């Protein structure tokens, strides 16, 4: 436990063993089985969570009953509803385990304390949030101007492992297209190979 | 000069007068006239820029010649292509003054030095990037699942001043719809009032 978290931090900032040992005391380990929820719409996101193993999806449910997906979170990623976590407001998102997961959770007060005592982690989270912003901006621009096929090609080039681990209907929800459209695109691409 | 920047920082973190006086020495003031470019596609985003006055748009040009807009940046906001600024890679974005602008620019080496010397600014930028991420995630989810009318209503509720300052065709580009669709929506909303 904690190896992947330590690696994630050390790749980005300098942290002493003493500082990391202090951080470790603040996390709550949790196993979450497939199809169970880490967060449900209407609840407050009390924790931000590091994924040690497994994969989760963050999604909303819109008025038409669709479930557009904001994010898949694999090992080594953080997951929470950031807005709800920072404001204590109820969340609009659901976070569900797509695979059996092993998680490290930290509450808002512990997270604040950790950032106060270990300033390098301010930098660590700034870098993570920055990278997430860059990726989200690209996806947004793509969703405004790309065709479904362009979006799909970008996804499989960016996350080749995604196809093996994520059910097709979730990939469609992530791209904002119907499963039928996705199936048609995959058919066309197989034919053109 | 610098009052708005000081206010932006003080609203979020504690900074001493001495620290802020040091920061001020690192910025380069620039006036940019309407329709001039702060950044053009293919160039590296050498600066991150605080908007003291005026407004800019960040946009790409897609294969069909459309100009989807990532962001409008008003007074009190920061603007750059974050990816290009952080990596020295050429940018895919254009940043153009929509109004006459007064700007405070800072280079990457100066910005790094500033964050090193004034750790409170790590926190300041983490908070800004975090808020930008939350807003971009919401816009992304909206762009996947909302109708054009829902997107427009959300924009005018979120930025009431936007309508007075941003030309109609740019609002359409921001929403990822045609000017004709926008015009139809506005007509319908006026009729239903």
C-alpha cells in the first residue's frame, strides 16, 4: 500500500520520508467492489480519493436519462467531485467502481492539514489540476468541433488500455454519442484497416 | 496598475507587501489594441498574462474553418495556453483582443522564480486552476448532453455582462452552434418572455 501514491508524488515534487510518513497517517484505506458507489448525486463529496487499484467512472444523469461520463479514473489517479469537496455543496455527480477497487481516501480537514504541513503538496496538486485542466480543455474543444469518429480515434490513441477495460456503452457515454453510432464507427474502422 | 492583480491574490491567499512588491518587478505591462493577437497558433506561449482591462478570446481554427472558442478572458482573469506555456511546445490556440486591452505579462522563468520565492502563490494558482477546471468540466458535460438553448441560457445566467460585450457570432462559436441557430433561440426566448 502507498507505493503508487509515493511514486505519483515523487514524479512531480520533492518530499522527505518524514513528510510522507506523516501524510500516510491521514489516509483511510477502502476496498470498493465493482458497481458500488464512492459518491452518489445529492451527497457531499467528503473525501478526495487516490486510486491504488481498479477503475471508476464519474458521471451525471441528465433529464433524458442519459449518463454522460466526465472521467474514467484508473490506478494512480485521484477522483472526487472537486466542487463538492471544496464547498461542501451536494454533488451533481455519481462515482461508481467499474472494477473492484482499492482506494486511499482523505477528508477535507485532513487534506487541508496535509497541504499546510507539507507545502510541496500544494505544488503537487497544482500540477495535477493543471494537467487535468489541459486535458479537459482539449476534450471540450473536441466535443464542440470534432466528429464522433475523430473523438473515438483520439480516445483510443490517448488511452489504448481503455478499450480492454471499459464497456462499449460507457465509451459511447464518454464520447457523448449513442452505442449504435459507436458500433457503426468501429465497423467502418475495421473495414478500412 | 497592479491594484486588480493585488486584489485577485488577496481574495485567495495571504501575501505581504514585500512579497507583492517583489512580484511586481517581474511583470511586463503591455497594451494590446482590439483585433491584435497575444498569441497565434504555431507560436509558443512565452507568457502567462493577467488582464487588467479589456477582454480576449482564446480559440482554435478547425479543419472546416470554424473557430470554436475555449474561453473569454475579462478583467481580473489570467490568459495563456497553459500547455504551451508549461512545455514550450507550439500552441494550437489563438488569443485575440476582442476589446482594447491593458495586460500584465510574465515569462515562464520569472513565473517559476515568483512561485519559488512566494509559496503562497503556489496556493493562489492551485485555487485558480481548480476553479477553471470545475467550470470547464461543467461546460464539457453540458456540451455532451445539453440542447443549444440550455447552453445559451446557462451562459447568459452565468455571465450576464457577456451579452453586451461579446459579438453574437463569437457567442455562437463559444457554444459550438451556428449563428443562425443562436438567432433562432434568441427569437424564441424573446417571444416566450
